[in-house]
């Protein structure tokens, strides 16, 4: 698991060394491109009415980690999860786009370490809105900053009450989850 490079301390009158300059450069390089991931729904996923389900993100826009770390997201295995590889505070945001249907409500729940269970783990946020007439209904969430320990993961669950099955619209601008390290 990754660690956040620390800036060195300097004593009054201390001579700057190559080692301290290298440490400053490493910290600057890290924060210029911190760990972050954006995963999205790559094929439509159908939700049964009144049943919450984890959203499987089958593709990524980006997945940036420190050298030697595992990716934050896997497109096939546990693809509903984005995993923190470095302990710190993360900004979490995204949206879920439900296919056009004017009946019922649409809900998105974001959970920490839920193991694919819509009531598992810790609730981070929930967003609910009524269906939009004659258009897709988009439920956006975040950004919200959450402290994560290396190995923690975020999952998104969709829920709808249209009275029948309803698809989630796929695409990097339709249904996605973004998780980015923002502070130590």
C-alpha cells in the first residue's frame, strides 16, 4: 500500500542537501498526480423495482496509483468497488443515470466496505429524487470528503420504484464513480 511522501523539516541555518531536495521533489511529484480513479458503467445494467443493487463499473477513464501499488479498480473482479491504496482523505463524487420512466423515485446510496450488500458497511451518503417525465433521471452525488484507510473501498448502489425493471444508462458521462486522494 502506498504512503504519502512528507516534506522534510529544516533546522535554522541547515545546509540544503541533495537528499532533502529529492524528498521535496518526491512530495511535489506525488501531489501533482495523486492517486485517483474514475470508473463507469460500460454496459446497461437493469435494476429490479424496489431492490437495491451494487453498480458494476466495467471500464475506467483513469486509474492512477503510486508506483508498485495495485490498481484502485478492477474491471472484472469486484468491479463495483474502488479501493483506496493510500491512507488519507478522499473526494468522492459521481452520478447514476436511470433510463426514461416517469413513475416512482430514484435513489443512489454510497457505502464504505459494504461487500456488495446495500445495507452493509457504513453509509456515506444517500441521494433520492423523483423520476423525471419523458427524460432520463440523473442522480448526482458528492463531492464529499471521506477519510479512508488503505484497503477500504467505496461502492455505489442504485434503487428505483418504477413498478418494473429499469436500466441504468451506460457511459463515462452517464453513470460513474470518482474517488481521488485530496489530503493526508
